[in-house]
């Protein structure tokens, strides 16, 4: 049996990675996949039933408003002109595609690359009157766990990352789309879709999946964690080399450098620091982070985003900090082999922004986290880690609090000494000890059967 599915991720690495792994899982079930990817991205370890249809964007981080519509709509029209795809799996960040697919009579499935927890809470809070939120009130959502209670500070930090806010005009992720009115995301943008796929598994987020299914009135299937196949093959048995599963970007180090450095450190002693590629703390907080790392007296690896400088009134520069902490710390400028670092036995903690990909990698590698969310779904993912799963500690009490060097140093010391957090993290990791979760594998089978046999769409 062969049938073609279009998969259309949002053109950013954090969305492209899980979409590519979803394509691999579906192709492994004998489905032909057309994956729409920007030519500036690279994919490795693709199933032979996957073909890539490339389009050009100047950057995977910033692009002008309207550019994606100008590119994707003609592509969809062309691809559907010869034969209608079985369906299009569309990143929920690109809700305007649902309207286009409806016009082309292509059934759509909404794909959430973040947590079910964040999707559920963002849906619930989108209907909550903002004028009823005040500093003294805690917001509990009926149907969701009490341990996921939100504060006014949390509510003010929910929304798109700052770099995406540049695209809020016509054609941007949250701007008006053609003649379809203001852009929406999440469940409210997906009224025309036939189902929802979530990058998670029952074992982590069943209660949130149930909530979403009840709210949507449509099937909601867990299909993750969508980590590289190589990760599942090596879980619990050794290092995962990023170079084998992902294209290496510009970096100041090689994987060999990182392995040699980690090999020289005691088991569970190293704290890893990374904020991904999209958001970062303020310049002032980066100064506090650098000082706190030194004060903690803990071996560390800090992956500093490309172009980020650490300087305040000439006090010190990034390069000077790296030189001063050489031996104790490893400062990586640019791309870091994150899976390798997290899967190494020397790594004992992770200062994490709680982007969902990074969160899943920490859970899969059994590394406790010191949560430092910046905004958006990171706020909710951090609460999932600290309040519900209890596999991490918050670096700050409120989303709008400013992190100090004392917060950093004390937070690292507490995390590295917390045996209960380590035990719970090990317990969560054991969920994945046998490889890709059986619940998600079963959901993928049911999803494929739904696509190929259902007459409802």
C-alpha cells in the first residue's frame, strides 16, 4: 500500500527536527512522504520513501512578513494538481495553511511540536478574561491538574517568542491571512482539521491529551517523543553523537573536543547550560549567569548563541570569561552537540530554557533540569517539569523575576545535591529504556489506519 502525505513544518530547526522524525515513522509504515523544507536546512537519516521538496528562505530565524504564504501556497497548488495527497500534516504555527488546504480539498492534520501541557493550558487561558487576572489570584483550569496552577506573571509571558513578533504584520505567524481575518493558533485555528498529532507520549502527559481530545471533539494522538531513531537505539547504552543524526552547524568545538573534555570530569558533575537558538535571557542576566557559574564552583559547559557577547561596562568579554574558566568550564560558541552532552555520564544537570525539544532530550537522557524559561510555551513546560513531573527545580520564583548570580549559583548547588529529583528523573528515563514508547507506536498505527480507511473526510 502506498499513499502520499505532505508534511509541512514551520521553517525553524526546533520544528523541522520533530517533523522529520515524524516523516521517518510514517514512512516506516509504508507511506510515501513529501516533506516541505527550506533549502537552508539539512536532513540526515531519511527513510527511502521520503522525498524533500525544497523552498528558499533567507534565514531559519527571521524572514519578512508574508514570505511563507508567497512560497507555500503555490507549492501546495502545484503538488496537489496531479493527484490529491492523502492528507497534509501542518505545523500548528502555520494555521493559515488549513484554509488553503481546504480550498484545495486536501484533508489536514494539525501537528503540535510542543507539549500537550502547553497546548492545553494555552487553549484554556486564551478564553480566560485577561482583566480578571491579578497578582493575587492563582488560575486553576477545570479539567486540568491543580499542580499546573498559573500566576499573573505566567499569563503575561505567554505568547510568541520575541524574534517571531517581527512577523506579526500581514502574512506573519499571527498577522491576518489573505481574506481569512486575524491569525489564530492552537485548537481554535484547527476547526477544519480531522485530527491532532502531539509530540509526546501517554506516559508523560495522558491527562493533557484527554483534555485536548475533549475540547477538540476530534482524535488526539501522541506520536512522540520525536527524537532521532539513533537516540532510541542507544538509550541507556552509550553516547548519542549528534553528527550522526543532525547536520552540524558552525561551532567553536568538535564533538571530539567535547567528548575529551567530558571524559576528564567525574560522573554526574557537569552542569550544561543552553537556551537554544530562538530566545535568551537579557544581557544583564547573561552577566549574572556567567558570575553564578563561577561562584557555583561546578564544572560546566555553556553553549553560547552565535553573536552573543558577555560584556558589561568593559568588565569582561565572552572570550576573556572562557579563558579565565578554562579547565573548569567549556564555552561553546554557536552549535553544541546537545544529545552527546546530555547522554554523557559526566553530565549531571541542565540549565534549560524548557523549549520542548530540549526538555524531551533531558528527560530521555535522565538529566535533571534547572528551569529558566523566557516566554511562551517554555513557561508551561517548566511547570510541567518542576510542579508535576518533579524532575527539576525553578531558578526563579516568578516568570518576570530577574535572575541574579546568587540564583544561578544556589540553584546549581541545590539541583546537583537533590537526590529526590535525581531519583524521579531516573524513573522518567526508565519509560524510554526499551526504546520508542509503545503507546506512541500504537497511536501511529491507529492514525495510519484512520487515514487509510476512514470515510469521514
